[in-house]
C-alpha cells in the first residue's frame, strides 16, 4: 500500500508508540481489504462506550494509550453509554456501574473525543457533507452518513474508528470507493409507508433477506430525516447493510450505475406485515414502552407530546424516551419535557434501551416502535417484545 512520508513516519513511531500502534491497525485493515492508500477523514464516531457492552476489557485497551497524551486529530464523537449521566439512579443503575461508566467516558474525553453520547450526531448539528470520508462506527449512523448525506464510511469497529480519529486517516477500501457503492438489488415499495415504524419494517425485512447487499429502493414518495433514520437503523441491524439508495430521494441515486443489479424484489403489504408479526405477542400486558432507537429527534418528541397532551398514562406502565443531551437541552424541548414528565414519562439522555442493562433485565414485556430495538431486546429469553408504530402505541397506552 502506498504511504506518504508523513504516514510512514507515523507508522515507524516518530510520533510516538501509540500513534504507531494505531497506524499499524489501519494499515493492516487496509492490506486485508486491498486498499491502495490511506485517505484523510473529516470526522470519527466511536462506538464501544457502554460499560454494559464493553465490560472490564475496555480498561486494558485504554492502558495501551495511557503512556502518551494522545489526542484525536479530527472532530470525534461518542456513541451512547450504558446510563444517563445525570439521572442514572432514576434508571436503576448501580453505583459501581456508574463509577465504571464515568471512568470510560473520561478516558475518551482525555483523548479529545466529545462526549456527545448519541447515535444520531446528524441530529445535533454534526451532519456530514456530501463526498466526505469518515470513520464512523455506529451502524445506523453509518447508513445515514452514506445514504442520506452521501458521505463515505465503512462500518468501523470502535477500535478502528478511534485509530482513525487519533491518526486522522483511514484506508481507502469498501464504501470509500465509488465502485463499491453501486446497488445490487432493486426493491420496489408497493405499499404505503405511513409511519416511522413502517420505514423500520422495510429496513428490517430487507436486511434480513439480503444481508450486506446495497439496495436501490424505488416507489417511495418521500424520505425525511426521521424516516431515513428508522430505515437505516433496521437495515443495519438485521442485515449489516451500510448503504441504500432511494430513487430521486437520496443524493447519489441519480449518478449510480444499475449495471450490477442482480435481483428485483417487491416490498408489499404482506412483507411489511411480516415484520410486525415477527414481534407480536399473544398478550398485551406491556410493562414498559421504549421510544428513541435511534435517539429521538425533537420532531418525535413533539408528536408524543401533542398526542398525549390531554391524556393520562395507564397505571403501572413505564414510558421511557431516549434522546441526546443536546436535543434535551434545546429551548424548544424544555416545556415539552416538563409536560411529559408530569405525565410520568421519563426522558433519558446519553443512553438507550439496548446499550443500558436496565430495560432488558427489569422488564418482561417491552413495547417499542423500533425494529432494531425489537431485534436486540428479544435476544434475551426472559423478555417479550412487541413492535408497533408510535401512533399505535400512543393510542393504546392511555386510560
Ligand atoms: Fe442508537 Fe441504541 Fe438504537 S445506540 S441505534 S438507540 S440500539
């Protein structure tokens, strides 16, 4: 692989042992994937933050960095942690867990990573530009960056995203290359997608059936940022898909080549319904509603607020919404938050229903509007999950 003089020096240790180790990781990944060179990145988004998912192993990893005071070279942000930084006790998090979680966040902050603790950096002002190269690791954000914004990133792991952040480079392979961004399956949507959950269902169904294949989606009349967010998270969760194109709606849809299309498929009402059926239980004794996978936008919070304004939540039903601190701190949100909290709805930031240990261990029947959350939460045998649209949920959770 071609390396510039500067990159060679970084690799050989002239800028310290830590940078050298991280360069080695990036070069190794590049060699495995037959990259011809390294390219500079504009930003990094780093997963591997929740103490629940990374455990004690993360501290040995951090020890590799502790000798030198290394800092990230590009704007870098963190994925959600295992708890809300302010309201962790309210969530039922233990003191020991909280202590460990704060230590992890601090380690990243010492390297200059901004503790945004969200999977939706694009909702808080960090939208990538068309054609920019990135190293993002949250799978739903990767699909958003590639598909909705037309930026270019592979599905990085936490360590490779951090390595890219510390060196400022990634290897040029996969979704950084125009030829790897061409669709291979054409999906015609022949049913109405009326709710955000319907977009989630489309993503989930496609990913489950066409693992890793880039789709060219036709038949959609619109694709808002919230709709794209739901589609992206589900398609990545069920099928490790990193990019989709939507005819006339996504930025590269006019310039892609359709020469590699090997199959044409239809997403009709029955395919859509099959996803809801997949996460349907016989009983409707939900003990918690969880919204905000990916993290809720202000628009979604406004929908919840206006639907429940004059209503009373069912007794003994928990209703948790997950979002980012930046959304929750926004001026527009404060009056909404006060009203929702009066109704017993908890708004948690910095974390989510999947990367926090609480939802899956304390609650037996979870109701959500996210196919991604449904997939991960139903991995636990003692937990039942029902997947419905936000509108359906809001109609059914009040007295
Ligand atoms: Fe985000 Fe957690 Fe869902 S990180 S995409 S809210 S699983």
